[in-house]
C-alpha cells in the first residue's frame, strides 16, 4: 500500500501505477469520523438518486 507519494496525485505515467501487487490510496492528512463518512455518503447517494453527478466524485481531469 502506498499512501504518501512525492507528487500527489502521481502523473498518469508515474512508475508507481505499474508496480506489481501495489495499491495506491488517496492521502488524507486529517482525522475521519464516522459521522463525516456518513454525511459524505448520503450526499453522494442523494445526488445519484436525483441523477446528478456526485460533487464528491473523483475528478479524473485533475488527476485524482
């Protein structure tokens, strides 16, 4: 597992993406509380139910 990298998010051609048996996770520098996870999930769930692209979805154009 790789969580902290010299460049975040790694460039699409960075070697770390092709390493065998490696999972890259998003780096978060803050504490995550159950209530916050639930709030974010419900926000995304509500967006999906209304056929709206979730505002918390991955933004591929930004590289993460």
